[in-house]
C-alpha cells in the first residue's frame, strides 16, 4: 500500500527527551508511532474494512505483525 507522511505538533524539548530515551532502548519515534497507529487502526476500523484493505495489498504494515 502507498505510504503517506503525517505531521504532528509536539513540544520540542519533550520530543528531544523522548528521542534520547528511545535511542537508549534502540527504538525510534517513527517505529513507535507506527505501532501506535496500527493499534488505532485495529481498534477503530471495522474488521471487514481491515480485511478488505489487507486483501488489496498483503504487504501493509498490519499484515507484517
């Protein structure tokens, strides 16, 4: 499926602290946000819609779990 970019406004000092502490655990903000978006998708999008989208493109993020 085609990827898109989203933008979120967030306090710059908090963001920098988050980057530092995630890096200590070998994690990235992008990966963590991706997991959270997947969880929101699975929680709020009806199963039939999820299955339809997955059937159109088996390489979507949620199918990689």
